[in-house]
């Protein structure tokens, strides 16, 4: 079995990033391996390293 690691980077206002993460998690079956975030003023950058387990839908 091979491990396929992927990366998702989101940037925007906190509420926008929260909505995007929720949409992503609702449509993808993933195992999150690592998460980092940084803030710059009102903006948030979020990076997720994940492996996709199986397609949803």
C-alpha cells in the first residue's frame, strides 16, 4: 500500500477559510496528517497535509 499525501492551502478572512474547510471535509474522506496556520492582520492561511481515504459520493 502506498501513501498518497496531498496538500490543501486556504487563505482568506477567518469565516471564509472556515466555510472552505467545512465544504472540503464534507466532500472528502481524508486522514489529516498535519495542519498549520498563520495570521496576517485579518487574514488566515491554513495548510492541511492529508491522505485521501476514499471518494465520497
